[in-house]
């Protein structure tokens, strides 16, 4: 191993971010399937959209995406399951609603998203910016707090978001 010069460093904090609205971009996105299992809510193989967000700043603290923000380059993740046809109708509508709001936040017109004939190329959304809403929840395995993405808004709504009317 070569000599390591670590005289300049900055330790990273991996604690859950405070609940709030954050500027973010879609860092990675792909279609996946649920794993299933005895305690799973969905049968194995149920399709889902997995999204990896890169945080770029906090709405109300930063004027916009900002590399100097203390939140810059933090990460958040979300699985959005596409419910099976026989799934509880009320729950399925809520799950579908989250997917619709995600794509609307990325400038896809609602009539396209809800046409029943739209087949998105997920890779076209990589590096697209939006506002995500985070909350905190206890991790079932570790007990530590994790972030949960609970909502999406278009980046153009930043003025409304910073006034708290989002």
C-alpha cells in the first residue's frame, strides 16, 4: 500500500437528515422487483421503481442547489412499488399517487403518466432535479433513525416551497 497523506480530511456524518424539503437530483434509477418472503407485504417479483437521490441543499436554507451546502452530496433512497391488480384498491391508489407525483416533479405531464400506455425510459431521468420531502423513521433492524422520502415537487416550485406553502 502506498503512503497515505491524510493531513487534510473532513469526517462525514451519516445521521438522518432533519425532516424537511431538500433540493435533490435523481442520481440513479432502475426498475427492480420485490423480494417477497414470509413477512413481505407484496409477493416476490412485484415490479418497483428504485430511486437513489443526491441531496444538493435544503429549501429555505440554500438559495438552490449548492455545492457549499452542508447537505450537499447526502443521499436518500425510495422504492415505489407498482401494486398488483388484485391489491387493496385504496392502498394501490395511494401507491400509484406517489409514482405520479414523482414523475410530475420531473416535468412529465400528468396526462402522459396516467394514460395507461406510458412506458418510461427511466435512464432519461438521471441527473434531473426536483424537491424531495424527507421525514425520519426508526430502522426496524438497528433502531437508529433513517430518512424516508415522503413527497416530491417540481424544482420550479422553490419559491412556494421556501415560504412553507408546499
